[in-house]
């Protein structure tokens, strides 16, 4: 089994989206194909990565990187065996995990159903998503909009990605800031409704200094507008910064 380029592995609550508050094991992979202006995650590959010493303690050891897939599987299996009712999912996050789709395919085949596998993705690599489809139980798909990322919105890639994941359990997330283009929001909502109408559309305000940087009244207005385009539009801010956890 080949090796995964990691940033960190840790246990924490899910701080975003519809599974907020659930305890999950996060495997954060290195590398990303985008450079979003609001991103606060270090995804640059390094020769060392962080592994939490005990689940949920916030204490880490630094170890050599990359890690053999079998070592990662053994760590996850150990945490699940010690507390079999604690963790609800194994989350592949980043960066962009699908950049390592080939290695992930080999690794996921050997997980033996330890936990449901959730994928957090920027929704721009549809071929890689199709490759991993048999092993992913839930997709958290960000649609990356120009008015908040500072990069041109990859509309074609997003549409192909949503089409590839259609029919699977998922949520579609729009990170929003005070300077959003409302027409762009509407277009994203229509796209999500066309290909994944059963997946909730989540408006997630950018977090600045531990708090959402968009006024609640504006979020309510956007939710009202987008509900005309999508059947299930929700407003859910990030929770983990409020609790000062990973």
C-alpha cells in the first residue's frame, strides 16, 4: 500500500454543515489545486506531519511524512477499538483530498468498514470523485465563488462534479462574505438544485477573529432569495472556532 502525504490526523467535533457537533476522526491531506482568499488552512506538503497523541486532547506528535496507508488504518482502528461509540465518521479533508485519489483508492479498499467515510472537497475534480465513489458515504462539496475566493468560479468543473456525485448523500456548501455577488449566489443555488436537489444548500459565513463576518440580517435575506432556487437552504456558521478546537 502506498503512502499518504498528510498534514495532520486528529479527533474533534465536526464544526461545519449538517453534521455539526458530531465527533469525527479527521485525516487532513496535503496539497490543494486552489488558492482561496479566505483560506486559513496550511495545506503545503511538508516532511513532517502532526498526529494527535490521544483523541480529542489537542496534543500532537510530529512524525515523518508521508505515512504508509496501513499505518493510518491501524491508528484509526486503534481509536475506534478504544472508544467504539464515540466517532461517527472518518473525514478526508485538506487542502483537496482528491489530489491523492490514487493512493486513497488503495487505502479505502483496506479500511474494512471501520467508520463511514466523509469527503470534504472543493468540488473541482470530477474524474477523481468518480474513481472514489464506491468508498465515499457522504460528500461535503464547496462551490467556490469568485466574489469570496478571488479566483474565477470553476462553473464547468463544479457542474461535472455535482453530476458525478448525484444521488449520493451530500451537502453543498457556499462560503459567503459581506461582499458577495447575489447573482453569483443565485447561479450556484440553481446549479446545486439541478444536480443535487436532495442535498442541503448551506450558507457558511467566513469566520474572522472567531466570529462570522456577515451580519445575521444579511444571511437571512440571502436565505430567502436562494430558497426560491433551492428546496433546502440553510444558514450554518462554523462552530469549532467558537470552542477553540481543531
